[in-house]
């Protein structure tokens, strides 16, 4: 049970740090150029979607 709590804590810590970095990056990009912000966010979302597809493909492959 303790390992599960640790895993949730690590996950929450990583998500919090990523939210902080993402917000700071969005703020900097907004100050520089809104079109650049849109391009960067679209690129990150595309990469996340690609990662999701790869992960699902690997998980659905039967183990021999």
C-alpha cells in the first residue's frame, strides 16, 4: 500500500512541475508571439497524440 501512495505522490509532483513549466512557457511565448504560441501548443499536442497511439499499439500487441 505504501508504494501506491508513493507512486501517486511522484505522479502529482511531476504533474505539478510540468504545469508550472508549461504555464511559464506559455506566458513567455504569449509575450513573444501568439501565432508562435499556437504552433508550439499544436506541436506538443500532436506529439502527445502520437505517443498515445504508440503506447496503445504496444499495449494491444499480444504477448507470445
